[in-house]
């Protein structure tokens, strides 16, 4: 019995799901990649391909360790196909009654420190999140995109709109490459927007990405709005004054506006917020909403939004977040600033994948192998967010973390592999020694076996 082709088993259903990411590969290469993904879920981590092989694959799948290395570095693995498939899977989570709700995109980059000198494309990078006292590290920088899609979650007997955060893909930035991180981020947006053609999409990012190379590329999409944090010294101007009838070229914009000109009286949590419509160099002639937040210590931050609050089609009263749900008519103009909070989901994905999914533990040295393995880890992580809403038999896992879902599925995978192995051994003549070995394998892989 082949578990990969048995739709009644957890392994078979997962293989059917993961197969959609590799339609152009040969049957053998696709099977090897599927077993890699299943091994990540069964063991709960991916320190290295060698680790997956020694502790799971050599007993579950008949292939050598080198076969998995070659499959991971296969040149025909398509990053564009991975991105499109992840987006399609995420959008399939949205129920029909929520098809008009907005979806939220976030782009950012993360640094992975590597302590060897033989990793291809490794460079000295600045890492603001490194807390060792050395802000510069040797490693890789990955640009990624995350999407948040609406779904229905029952909380204490009440149906709420719950946004599912799905990491889409990672692209490796090369110091000597022909594309900057801004261009890589724009490429990711270009790859997903055709799938969002009829939906209201909102893209958010931090102040580093608020630059023209990205903003100009995203301005071509009529259904895409921007909410971003920007530098506090960003130039802002009042709207264009009315023509005076005098000779000469009329002014393109009004007087310059500083952050001190904002009346910060609106309470949003622990912050005071002020709002004005302004013109900026970043968005050209387009009027945008500018928000200034002031903390108790007096620290101020500046945000820009192209979202028109009156045109935002969002069911506020049914949102899971209390801050979004309790907004009244007086809060409408400040609502876009609350939506910037969805950007935090990409940071949560980084944290989870580095801490619980061994994203930073890869040992492959080649550029293609590194990028492919990181995206395989991302595929497995994204599946744990999607499957509870896509598979009816996993509906009881809705609202759980990706790690909790992985734990449940990992247990099922280990049990199925064990009992399949026992079934094969029982059909042979020399059973005693082999069954004893299989029982030892059970003790090692199933906690409840003791």
C-alpha cells in the first residue's frame, strides 16, 4: 500500500495538497519533495535534510539521502508556481459570504545569520533585531510576502470574521544581483495581484519600503491601496490652492505641513492621533491621509494611507478584533490606521518559522538549494494555516496555531507510517526480528507507545 496515493490517509491527503506546488516536475522528483514536506510535519522541525532522512525518511520512503539533496536543488522548481499556488489556496479559504471583504498584503525582509563562509550569496548585513551587541551579521536576506484572508470563526457561540495569515514565499536577495529589495518586493506583489483582480487589496509595509521604486510599481493596480509607516521628516503639503486668475503657472501644492500642525486629540489605545489630508512627494499629485501618533512619552510617528475610509467595504461589527469591532461613526476617518496592525502578521510568521520550523538552520550551500528549502519550509507552515479551513475533517483545528495543527497531523503521520510498515512485515515469512525492530521504531516515534 502506497500512502502517497491513498486519499483515505492523512499522508495521502497531504500529498495530494502538496502536489499542486510541483506540477512541472517528474514523478520521482515530486515524490521526493512530497516526502520531505511530510517528514517536516512528522518530526516537527527541519534542522537539515540529513536529520529528516536519519529520523524518518530512511524508514518511510525507499530513497537515498543524496536523492533528497538533488531533489531540493532541482532547477525546475518554479518559485512563481509556488507563489501562485499559495495565493490560490489562501483565497479558497474565503467563504462566499465574505468575498467582498478586503484582503491584506504585507511585504518585509528578514535576515538569517550563517556562521560559515561557504554559503553562496552570504554577505555582511545590518540586522536591527540582533541582540548580541553586534548589529552586523554574516548571512542571507530574504524578501517575503504574507496575505491575510477573511474566514468565519465561532468564538463563544458567536460567529466572527477571523483573518487567516498565510506566508506566501521567500526570495533570496543577492548583494551582487541586478535587483534591489524594493524590486523583489514589487515582483512579489506583481505575482499575486492577478489572482486578486476583483478583490479590494490593502498593502502595508514599514518605512524602509516606503520609496518610489515600490510605490510606482504598485500604483498601476486600481484595487490596491497602501498603508505605510514613513520617516518623520517626510515632506507634506496642503492640497492644491484654487486658481487665483492671475498670470503665471498656478501652484501645484499648498503650504508645507509639519507634524506639529496635526491636532492629536483622538484616543487610540495608549496613543493620541491626528489626521489630515496631504500631498507628498512619495505619492505625487494624489491626496493621501496622513496620521500622526503620539505616545505618552511624546514620541511621534507618521503614517500615510491611500485608503479612503468611506470606500472601505469591511464588516466592522463582525470583526474578531475588539478594536476593529467597536469603531463608531466618529472613528471612521481613523479606521485605516487600525488596519496597519495586520502588518504584524508577517513578523509573527518570521518568529514562528525561525523558532519552531527551523527556518534558519539550513545547511545547504548552493543558492538554489537554499531558496528552495526555505520555500519548502514555508509551504509546510502555510499549509498548517490553510488546511483547518480547507479540509472538513480538520475543522476542529480552526483558530489553533500552526504549531498545534502540525502536532496533530504529525502524530497521525507517524502512526500511519508505522502501521503500514507493520502490515508489510506481517506478510513475510521471517516476522519475529523485523516486528521487534518495528516496535522499537514505534517507541522512538510515538510518545504514547511507552
